[in-house]
């Protein structure tokens, strides 16, 4: 009987009983983890609120606050054990101050994260939590927007600039960044690099909505930070070595490129007039629905490099692009470039070919200030 059932089940791969049960268990575990995490974040937010409200009762608030945190830390540690040091209580306090005065929470509610369905299924959960904590509807509406882990928020509240903090919070939610990836993107000054080619209104939009890709220029960063390639230790390296390292660390490179990129090929050959040409890296961007061609250059960018990329882009637009696809984008990554050379080598209304620097080491704070200023 068991043998017959086992054989029958294995003969139906499209209706795999075992896999379906495994999926149910995994889904429930993930849901449980999300619930536990959001409960933890809400708990810390509420402790922070209570601390701030209590501090406001003291005449000498600074001194009263210090005493309050020490006494509260001792009491909570005796009652519950580790996790309630004075340093942690100060984080709870700062978390509440930052997010109770922040527009980011109501703004995040407008982000498309399949939120409408998610919230309907979770509304009863938050009602139950609000009863536990004794919080009002206004505070409940804020705390339901906490969609990251507590470790994410500990890092985010260390970012003083509100616009910058909003940007990294939105991007973390949209793209499910781990804390490690969040820190990497922050340390590589992603917000600053994306802000370089934007005016004040566009920078504000970037901070409030995250990176929205509507045109080719929205994809481009300058510089690209490729510290993950490990080439900083080498005094010299070739274009072939650079390409090989990128392929070996493709996942990290895709993350640095940005949203919607899919790798297609390396050394993609195109041929005409019995001549062969090779594009270093060939991608497709699902957001803009277009080919993205990347050439790697060691040293200074030359006008011949731009002409060569123009040829590649023209070929793909005229020979390979489908009617429902957008125009091909060409990106040249180089160690150094003259902005005037790029400007005069390309058409005035150019929106297809871009030249960006790349760096194989993470710049210092001072170097980033020079880049952004």
C-alpha cells in the first residue's frame, strides 16, 4: 500500500504532495518570524515613547533622563534579563523621537509592496498588539509601517539627514536588503551618487520615493563602486582580469548596477563586413525593457571608446531590438574621464550612451565629499 502510494505520488511532479506541505511549513515559519520581528520593533518603539513622556515630567530633564534610564535598565534587567542596557534604552528613545516626528512612515504606506493584501490579512494581528501595548489608533497606524528588522532601524537612526535616511529605508523595504547590504550601500554613498545628476526637486523625490527608473539616465551612477572585486590589492590588472572578477562576483555587481538588470553574456560578438567585435558585458534591463551594453576600460577614456560604443548601440537598435523594446543603453566604465570629451563626442540630446568612473576601493568620507560636491 505504502509502495503504491509512494510511486503514485512521485509520478505526479506537477502536483507534488511533499513539496506542497514543505511550502506550507516554510511559509508559516516566515510569517511567524515577521510577526515576532514586528512585535519586537513595536515594543522598542513603545518603550521609547514611555521614556520620552516620562522625561518630560522632570524639571531638569537631562539629569532626570540619565537617572531614569539607569533605574529602568536595572529594573528591566532584573525582570527580563539581557537586552535592556542603558545604551539600548537610549536607542529605543532615539528610535521613538526619530520616527514619531518622521513623515517616512506615512510615506512608506504609499509604496507598492503588495501592501493592500498584506494589511488586510494582518489587521487583526495589529489590533491584538495594540491591545497588548495599550496604544492609540494614531500610534498603531505608525507602528504598522515598520517593515524592517530592529537591526535595520538601529542603523537607520544613526543617519542624521532625514532625506537620506528615508531613501535607504525605502530601498531596504523595496529590495529586501539585508543589514549588511544596507550598510554597504550607505558606505558607498548610493544616495549621494544618485543625487549628483538631479536637481533639488528630483533629489527630494528620490528621498521620498526611492529610486524610480523611468528613463535611461535614472539607471546611471557615477562613480560605480566595485570594492567587492578585491582588485585594490593588485598594483596592476588588465581589462580581462577586471571582467573576470566581475563575472565571478556577478551577484554583487548586479546589486551595484541597480534595479532590473539581468545578465545575458560576456564577450558578446557582433559581426558585419567579415569583421568581429566583442562587447565586454551584455545585460537586459526588465524595468526599461532594453539592452544594456557595458564596456570596461583601464585608464583614461578616449573618444574612440565612445565611438565604438555608439556603433554597438546602433547595431543593437537597428538589428536586434524588437518593436516593443526601448532603445539600447551603452555604458563605458573607465578609471578616469574628461567630462568635456564626453560632452563633445556625443550628440547634444544623448540619452543612450554614458561614461562613468569606477573605483575598486571604497572612497574615504573626504573623497566622497569631493565626488558629491
